[in-house]
């Protein structure tokens, strides 16, 4: 009969125990089963190494410029090194937005650059999707609107324009960008604040700031609205007279009174921000917010803001989400007043 010999287990070296323990942890995390970390080993999610930049507009526009400036700043600071750009232009973002929602769901490295124009476009186009379907990451920049007239206009101040507008709204023509866009929204807000039916605003929509500027210089319209940057050169040349800017307070580098100073209780900024894909969860959202926060604090990003004359209006995560909800409500109300939404 075979004898049975009982072998006592030999003591394992301390180093072997540590290695086995670490290997077990790594294996558990890799399989998705583990959620605890040993003390001192950190609990941060792996840093993002690349970003899919989705631009719901054509290359060269404001959203694309914002995306390219983000890329430059993130590369320069060594925060993100790999980027892939995708463009889906049309209808102020109403074409690209559904595509982003449908193709990027759950992808934590995908971001879309958009802003106020999309809010109005989705409402005006009666889109079945909403910006509330996105994951808010950060508002980044703002550009204020300016109301201008031809330098030869008899209207010297915003008060003069207001008086003329109140006397007969139909006699005041407003030049700006696309119907339902930021410029049109500001004209509607001004009318509403003055107690004038926004549907009486005689708004002339142009393809952009260039054509609107030509109409102003040719005395084809009473006044014009656009981002300050669009009119800055002609203002400096003395060909256009700025009456008021839509900022809440005076801008240090822009010698133009605010609408509020002029008795028009309106404030509006053409903001741009970054959104994550739907369904990414709080951890991936936080990873994107962390990347944007590092970028927003960097010297490279500050240099881009200065170069582009953009106002730093950084607002992260939940705060940006709350701002967005309020902005959608406000814009929807204005577009209804203008007869562009039901």
C-alpha cells in the first residue's frame, strides 16, 4: 500500500506575496471585476491620450477655429497628442448634431464643439433632438455682439436708435446673419425689452458678417448686428459707428457702451463650448472636464484667446449644464416671439 506523505507548505517570500497581490488586482481590473485599489496606488482613471473632434460645421468657421485652437493648446501643453477631426456642416449644426448622437454614443474620447447658434438652429428647425441629449463638458469662450450704424447715419447713440425704433418699428431695418441666429436673437431681445412686438422687427438676413457689412456701408439698412470681431476693422477705420455692445459690463479693450448702459436691459454672448457624447457616464465625463480645465488654465490657451479676441468664459460640467438648460429656454422664448418657433 502506497504511503502518503503530507508536505507542509513552505513560507512564501514577502516579495512573492506582494507581486501576487498586485497581479491579482491588475487582473481583476482588466476583467472589469475589481473596483478597489490598495492604499497608495491611486484611483484616477487613465489619462486620455487622444480626442475625436466633431465639428458640426464646415472647416474654417467659428466652431472649427475653436476646435483647432483647442488642438494647438492641448498639443503645446502635452495634455493630448492625438486628434481626429470630423466635420458635418449644415443648418447651424442641426445636420451634424443627430450624427454625433448616433455615432459617438458611449465613446469617452469624442467631443463636439458647438454653441449658441446651435441652440437657435435646433429650435427653429424643429429638430427631434436637443442639446440636453449631450453630456456637458465646458463652456469655453464668448464673443459679444455689437450694434452698429453707418458712420454717416444721423443716429449717434443707441438712445437715438431706440427712439426711432419705438416710433415706428417697421422703419428700422436690422442687418445680421441667418434667421434665428445669434444676431436675430439679439434683435428680438432688444425689441422685447422695449415692449415692442418682436414680429415687427424688420430683420434682413445675410450669409454672414461680410455681406451684412456691405449693406451697412451701402446705406441699404438702418443698423447691423454681429460679433464685435466682424465689424472691428470697419469701426477702427471710422466707417461704422458702434452704438452698443451686448456685454454685461464695459469691456476693457472696447470703447463701446453696453446695451444696459443705454437703457436696454439685454445681455447676450455668442458662447462656444465642448460637449461629450451621450451615455458616457460620470467617470468619462469627469475625465473630459479635467482635460478642459487643464487646457483652460494653460498659457497656450490664454495666448489663443488673446490672438482671437475671445472672452474667456470657462464654465465646467454641471454648471455648464444648468446654464445650457436656461439658455435653451430663453432662446426658445425669443424665437417664439419672432415667429420662428411654435
